C-alpha cells in the first residue's frame, strides 16, 4: 500500500502543476488592478505605480508565476493585499468554520443517502420510491444558492426558527454552543440536501445492482431474512460507489460552501475567497485554490485506500 500511495502522489504532481498554472493565469486574466481597487479610483498614477511595484505586479506574468510557485514549494502562500496578513494565517482562521458546515453537512448527507438508497432499493418501483426520486431530482436541479435563499425565506422569515446568517448573535460577547448550532443549522441543511440529492441516487442504483448478484440469491436460498440480506450482504458492496463519490466531491463541496457562505454571510473559507475575488486579492485566491487542489488529490487517494477496507478482494500491488 505504501508503494501504491507513493506512486499516486508522484502521479498527482503534474495534475497539481496544471491546476496551479491554469488558476494563476486565469486569475490574472480577469480585468482589474488590485492597486486601483486598494487605493480607489481617485488615486494618482504615481501611487498606483508604487503599489504595483511593491506587490511585484509590474513583472511579466511568467516571472510572477515562477516566484509564486517557488514560494509555494517552500510553504509560503504569500501575504494578502487587503488584510496585510499571511494567507496561511487567514486560511487557518477560516478553515475550522468551513469544515464545521462542510464536514457536518457531508456526514449528514452520507447517512441520509445510505438510508435513502437502502430504503428505495427495498421498495423499488413503488410509489414511495418514485416520490423520493422526484424530490431528489428537484433538489439536484436546484442551484445551491437558490436553495439557500429558500431556506432563509422559509425558516428565518416565514417560520423564524433559525437565524438567517452570521456566526453569532451581535448582542452576545461569548459564542455559546447553542448559538453556534443555531447559526450553522441552515448552512449545514443546505449542503446536506444538495449532496444527498445525487448521492442517494448512486446508493440506490448500487444496492439494486447488489441485490441481483449470485451471493444474494444464495443467501436468500439459505433462508436468510430480507433485512440480513440487505444489511450484511448488499450493504457493504454498495459502499464502493459512495466512497468514490465522496473522494471526487471534495472540490464541489468547497464550491458549494462558497455560495452557501456568501448567502448566509457565514465567515469561512468560501466567503474569504468570494471577498478576495471582488478585491482582486491574488494571494488569497491562489492560496485557497492551491489548498483545495491538494485536498482534492488527497481525497481521491483516501477514497482509493478505503476501497481495500470496504472490499477485501481489492489488493494494492
């Protein structure tokens, strides 16, 4: 397994390099000068030129990229133009908040998708199966930011159960667990519903496919109960597509968190990236992209390694 992991990590280097090159030049291709945005439209040309030179933005793009890549290889993501703070410190400040909603939302979606897939496979073809499928297609076709707006409308305005955004009550000086849970409830529900909309369909198809295998027929012929057939025989083999889906969903989860945090005004990595894009804060944009790229590669590798735990027939040579 160690040799396999090392080989996969070496194969990931060209992929990450391609991501870095593409993101760097796409970010710089967007119109807008960070110096002008920082100083304002009434700034003089002399001041703009001084700030541009200070940040090294007057150098050719290939030179800027090589400087940024060299710093990245040494663990330096640069300093934010806007906050005058290292990008690493900004990321570490916001990642725990980001992981709280993404992690809890993904965990909740995983449990719901497994239960949904098992239930739909058990009652496949029935009216409940078709009803759940319609709801899943409806949620899957809905943009996540629109789902977030609807949740705010329903559960913060029409039925004021949860706060519409933020991370704490402005009147409180100390964030209690109850306040924190209430503020992350809608973002977590939004991410969970958006994820379970397609993960549950994958789980259903996988369980249905497992139920027609020979080992399931053999178990039924031995008199095994339908519950045992479903949980002991079909369930474990049906987890493989879920593991694959979880590994490949890392970038989409962070992309969804970006829109969710913007709608709910939740201070996380997504909102930090959103604000940095508006102010052309290149170090934050590129640093966040680099971190998410590495997490995506790590997620795919972890999914491959989990295959061996879910299915002992898989061996890593």
